[in-house]
């Protein structure tokens, strides 16, 4: 019989589960005693748990969702034609992305994130015997062609900042004047992190450090990744490193904690689910995060 202690889904176990979900020719199960993914057998029936279902239809729908979100017209049109053809879709889709290294990385990350959400829902449905661990997500290193670093010279970050605000203006249109509310305050200390890729800076997060009567706050003015490099975890890496920096800065200055404020306009609906997982509270048209 399974142990009384819940089984923790470690990063290695998660990788094994994801691999087994895609290998549909050889059904596998989770052995709750050994904590390993194994081939199904009747002898294991009392101690096994079926893995999350992942069918070819799930894979096809994931390709559809990825293609719909693309901003590359030519590639989007080619992938859409492949998906509409309905014959040899999976191989043709992979072959079409092969000449585009950055898009291939985005696709693999997008598919993994989609499958991880399926595993997370499955684990929470069996929370009496499984523990979903986010440690693998938190500690996953950036891909080798990207480097995360603290920004000391904010003037060097200005080109990426301007790209971020140009995109904001395009999203808000006539309401552009309102976005001035989110621009960095003058003569206010700022914290910033950036991501550098093979061709230069591709991502940035920065915010103003404010002193309030009840403590401190950090008001984000930029959280941006170039469109070509979205979907591979760079934005998430910037966010979490920034949160760590805020916590360290506050601990050194006052030790009273701080509120991280996200009030940037965004058209991305998935941010709500992400911020809920991050422990945010939606208030006054933005999100607040208590940083101990």
C-alpha cells in the first residue's frame, strides 16, 4: 500500500511524467511506493496512479494555441496551413520551425508549460497523496544563450525601456496619457534587472523604491521581453529575481518588508493566473505582493 507520507513531485519526477505522457505507445503509471514512473502491470495495481492524460488531440490543440499567439505573419501563415491540412501535422510542424532557432525554443517552452499545467491540475486533484512542488520552476536555469544581470547604469536600459513604452502605447491607443502614471518617478531610487541574449539586451524589469508611512513599496515601471524571445521563461526569471532583490534591499534598509506594486497595463490574460500563484492580491486596478 502507498506510504502515509505524500509523494513530492520533484523536478526529475516531473520530467519523467512529461516524457511518459508523450510516449503514448507504452502506457506508464506512477508507482507510489518507489516514487518512479514505471510500465503498467497488474501486480502494481494497488500502489499505482494513472498519469495525466495527454492525447494527440491535446498536442494538436497546443500547436493551434501556439500558432494563434505568433506575431510572425509568414511563419504563422505556414504553420496554420500545416495544421489545416490535417495530414502529417506533427512532423511538418516541427520541420517548419526548425530554421527558426528562437521560435523552436519558444515552442518547446510553450508546450512544456502547457503540459506542466496539466500535471499540476492532476497533482492537486490527488493532493492527499501528492505534493506539487514549484521548486523546479523557481530554480530552472536560463538557457545557455541568455544571461541575467543586475543593471547599474539605468541609462543603458533606456532603449529597452522605450520599446516597452512604445508597446504600451500601441495597446492603449488614445489612453496613452494615462500610462504616464506608470512612468518612473524622477529622483527616486530604482532597482533593475535585464536579460542579455546573443544579440544584446532582450528583457528588462525595473521599478522605483518608495518610502511610505507604513513601510516601503516598489512600483514597477517596466516589465518587458522582446516579442521574439517571449514564451521561454525570460519574463518569469526577471520577475522572480526582481522579487528577491526587493526582499534583500528592504531587509538591509529597514527590515520591515515592502509591497511590490504591478500596475502596468497589459493585454495578456494569463498574467492573472500567474500573479495568483505568486501570492498577489488584486486591489485598485493593480496587483500587490507583500515582500517579507
